[in-house]
C-alpha cells in the first residue's frame, strides 16, 4: 500500500515523474528507449497556446499539466453505468470484446479466429506475447514530434488496444472495445491496428465516463496500418463526461486498393481537440470519413482533419455534421492535400452545422492544398438554424415544439447515421441525441 501511495504522489511530466513512471513498467528495452526519446522531445516542445495556429480557437491555458497524475496505480474502480449494462451474450455483441476501466476487465475473442491468426488484446499483453507484431508498427505513424500531446502520450501511455488481422482473414462480426474512466482521473492510451493484405474487419471503439468522474484528462493515440486490398470499418463513439479534457492524435495509412470507412461520433467531453488524418499512400486507396457531433452546455470540440493524397487514383470523402445548443462551440478545420504525382485524385469534404441556440457557435474552416494538376477536389461548409417553416409544419400536425425539433435534428444526422453498419451503435447515438434534446418519453408521439 505504501508503494501505491508513493506512485499516486508522482505528478506532472518532469524528470522525477518520468523516472517514477518508468520504474513501474516491466517493458522491453526497445520500448523503454522509445519512451525516453519521446520524453526528451516533450521537454523541448512547449504546451500549445493561443499563438499556435492549430490551437488559437481552443484555449487550454487552464489545464495544469504539472498536476496531472502521470504515475498512478489503478484499483479498477466500479465501471460506468453504461459499461455495466453491456449484456453478457457476447455473440450478440461482437466477434471479440475488450473491457477496460483503468485496467483490463475482460477479454474475449472467437477462438476460431484466433487460431487463424487474429490478435485482439490489450497493448501491454500484445507487447509481451507478440513483440514481433507490435514493435515494427508502434509509434511509426503518430510520432512524438507531431505535437506536445503526441509526445506526452508516447512517453507516458499506460495501456491500450492492439488489433492484428492476418492476410485474407474476413472477420464476420465486429470487434468491440469499451474503455471506461472511473476512479482514475488521468488516462493515456494507445490504439494500434494492423490489417494485412486482403483482410476485412469492423472495429468499434467506445469511450465512456459519466459526469460523476469530475475533472479528468485523456490523451489518446490511434495508429492504423491498412495494407493492400484490405478493408477496415472503424467506428469511434466518444461519450466522456462533460468535465473531461480530451486530446487525441489519430492517423491512418491506407495502402493500394484498400478502403477505410472511419466514423466518429463525438457527444461527450468538456474540451476536445482531435487531430485526425488519413494518408492515402497506395494507388487506388479510398477513405470515407464521417462524423456526427452534438454539443450542449459549455462543451467545446475542435476537430482538425486532413485528407492526404500521396498516391495517384485515390479517393476521399468527408462529411461531418454538428448540432449545438446552449453555449456549446465547435471548430472544424479541414484540409485536402494532393501531393505532386497524386494525379486523378477525387476528394471532397463537407461540414454542416445546425445551431439550436443563439449562444452556440460553430467555426468551419475548409482548406485545399493542391500540388497536382489532374484531379477533382471540392469542399463546402454551412452554418444555420432550424427553419421555422419546417417547425410550423410539424407542429401543425399535432407535435410539440420539442418533438418537432427532435425530428429535424434526427433528420439532419440521418445521412451519417445511415453510414454506420452496426445497429447497436446507431441506437446508442440516437439515445444520446434524444437525451441532449431533453424530450420527455411521454412527449415523443
């Protein structure tokens, strides 16, 4: 117990905290060295401020980095209510299931798939049991030099998820990971996904924490290696508590003739800043990037997306839809970049914002950077309120204003929700939207 107390007192990202953190880890030397290199970069990288272009619309000066519990022993506190409600009928959920709440609580995967080479486990277990599968990829896409929080994550990450799908294996049911945050106010995690040539998989990444957690901090990294002629559907559902500081760097490499379908559902958090990039590195690669975000109260979410066309004959299509009420604020900064030689690129991005309160605000900033001359790249952005004539029409049919508003918001999100191939995730998103709109069940119809 004395050791646990000592570790809980190690805070911040200074030398003493870092050395104390390393002492708690039983990891191979290659990983310890990678952590040391990342920490050196972190020391030399200033905390982002309002003078940094990518951060000037998201103020994090109130975040006290020196108070973060970067070294902590988690006792695995009671999981959030949403996690406890996950049914035990695993065959209805997925082909594999991981539950985390500060530490792994449950791991299950279809034995038939594991015999064919599937690896779906927590990242620390993967490093111990499958180092040859992890070492070549970990930290190769998101690097410590990508920014302050990327360096912090590379130095201090605690655990995460590793998904490896071998060549030509098609996973018939989704693989699902549910990560809760209860009892540990600081969480640094990584997700590493490697999909070998010809393989296909759907992965669901759920983040859950209720408001009772209070002030909390999450720093996450996602790295996706999608190899030739493979297909990945990646669904990320973020429903953190509204006092969460949430920072992530997420990037995918999509190789020749592969398809990535990346759906982001952002409903929670207090302050969120996400860098999300798809790099189309192989001829014929395709990426669909879809997002729905509903912010209320004083939530602030800033998504910085990039569609990076490196190879010729590549395609990307981004559609992000945002609804805001109360004093919430959203920021979307999007960039389509076509590199020299990326001929026949076909790229599109659209951001649509629905304002439900006079005090809510949406900043939408699309961008193009074109260095090839035979391509099609277009973008669009809109910010508007609910049409009063539409509301009047629905209310004239006997609906209350609250229910009519709900129907319009649901219709607004429908084009993105329809892209989600997992009914349970669509139901969860619908339930959160319903709750944020505050329509009592007895008033639905």
